[in-house]
């Protein structure tokens, strides 16, 4: 008999007790829905913004506190204006912070894409094959705090993938992309390709067969000799004989008889 615990479904995960975490889960981008599992695509790295991107939002929050404190010491008519300004700054700070939170840069085994937008969501995708060059910019503050910026040189200059800002551990992420590119086989050495024959490629180091498996002779190109040049490129007929030139005999040399008409030497 099967125990009751084996047929009982697993209980759902308890909701987060942190209200801030629950609010962030509502705007969390669903990266898994943007993948193509039929083609074997999987996420190699999902990059979130570095915490330094929120420093301006912290400054705006401090400004709101300052405006709120100022509203308590000014006349009532001016206090309403100060409070309205504080609310506007607070709303702007929250919207900017959420927009930075949902902005994600994702590296998969087939492509890189960026998903951003709080109300109007946008998606920019670039296949691995179109990545020409990646520049890593690490400013002075980024060297202290540990972030940098990516600049992609590719055909996606007009999309949202040219500048990826506030990337934590940029050099590690750059190495990750280089590994993905290498595993995709897009930067192999400049080796000559296999020679083609009627029946397919011929391995290197083996001569091309003169007769294919179908019994049809393959075209054979004879080796070119030094004198196999067009008639216009040959030396004139008054050139000294080769035996005289080799013997170094004195001139003047007899004029060579004209060659009979006909095809050139084989």
C-alpha cells in the first residue's frame, strides 16, 4: 500500500515575509520565458546591475528627507510646495530604482540579450555570431567599487546592446563571453579548409583521387612548367640559344629560326 505522503502533492512555497521582497517579485523579469528550449538554449550568466547604480537614488532619498524636514519649519503655504517637491523626488527615485532592478543582461550559449523596462518592456537580442569586439571600460570609481561598462562593437549599434553599464566583475563576465564564443567555434585558427573532390572533402596530406567511386575520371591539372606562358610573355626569337648562354660564348649570336605555327608546348 502506498503511504499517504507519497501521493500528497508538495506544498507550495511560502510567500516571502519581507514586503519589499514581495514587491520586487511582482516586477521580477521572467528570463526563462525568453529562452528557446527547443534549440537547447540555456542561461550561462544573468547579469544584474552593480549596487553603485543605486547611489543617485540614495542621494535623492536623502534629499526627500531634507525637504521633509524643511517643510516643518517654513510657513504652511510654502510647506505644501516643499512637500510636493519631496513627493515628486521620491516617486522619481523609486521609479528609477525599479527600472535599474529589472534591467538584466543575459548570456546564453546561443546569444546575448538585454531585457529592460518597467511599464513598457523591451528586449534586444544579438546572436553570438554578430559579436565583433567587446570593450571593457572601468572608470576610477569603478575600480574602487568593482564595476565597469561593456561596449559592444557589432551590427547592433542601434539597439540597446551597445552600452551595458554598471556590470559587476566586468573582466570575469568578459571571460565568460569569450568562453561561450570559443565553444561555439567562431574563433578557430585560420586553417585551410579541406580540399573538395567529387565525392566530398579529401583529408589533408592525401592526394586527390584521379577516379571517383562512381567511375568518372576527375579532371587532372598537369603541373605548370616555367616556360608554360602565353606567347606574348615569351622571350623574343632573337634570344641567344640556351646552350650558348650556358657556355658563356661570345656574341654576336645567330638569330633563332622562327617557330612553326601551332599550339604551344604541352
